[in-house]
C-alpha cells in the first residue's frame, strides 16, 4: 500500500512540474494561471514588424490613474509583475535603476501588478520604492490585452514601447541591467 501511495504522490508531483514547465511553444489559454518561465533576454522587433500596443489604462497603487496614452511620443517600459513572484522581486532593483538613469532622457516606466492582492502590491512598492507608477490590474485585463505578445501567465515580462506606440522589444522573465538599458537606449535613439 505504501508503494502505491508513493507512486501516486510522484505522479501528481510530476504533473505539477510539467504544468509549470510549459514553455513558450504553447501559448496558455485564456484563464490559464500556470507560470511561464522565460530567460529574461530582450527580443527586439524590427521597425517594420512592430505592432501597435493596445490601449492601457487603469488605477494605480497610489490611487491615481495611469495610461500609455499619457506618454505618447515617449519610449515606455511596461513591466508586468506580482508581489508573490520571486523573479519579479529579483529584477525590481534593475528596473528601478534603469528607470532612474533614463528618466531625464524621456523614458517612462510603468508597472502592471496583476493576479495580486492590493495590500501585498502596496507593501512591495513601499519596500522597493521604484519611483514610477504601477497599475493595479488584479484580474489581468491589461496582460490579456497583450495576448500574442506576452503569454498571460508569463511574469515577470517587460515590454519596450517605442515613441510611435508600437511594441519594440520584449523580455519574458527577469531582465538583466545591461540588456534592458541597451534596448531602452537603442529604441530611444531611433
């Protein structure tokens, strides 16, 4: 009986691990909450291949409203995160540093916190003090608007929106400083 129980436990564990390891080859279906891991490398899209970013607007963690439209003509870095996401915590200092370094050059950062509790998201922001606004999108509607570019369960994910409002680059997974900074400055200087 013990061997049978152990076999059932191992079978269940392998099913869970298999579900989390679902790579980018298969896009999660709507409502799928499995984590999609990425390597954090920036993928830059050729200018002719760029698609317009969908409209993004929502309430921020500080009680105001933020939107992509408010930053028309600027490069915008859009980062999808959640307070419970370990890689999101790991990349937060990188995002904060690149945001501070590129702000005077007209680059705007905008966070999108989703599938999270508002109290946890606010605590995360108080701790990290990123210096840029974060849309609180608990149901994940903003992330779903980017379906096809960002799998709905891929966090952290980072998009670089060019001055014309098109998706210029993306990273699935925690970004690295050099990759993010170099991509942001390249898109800014276009």
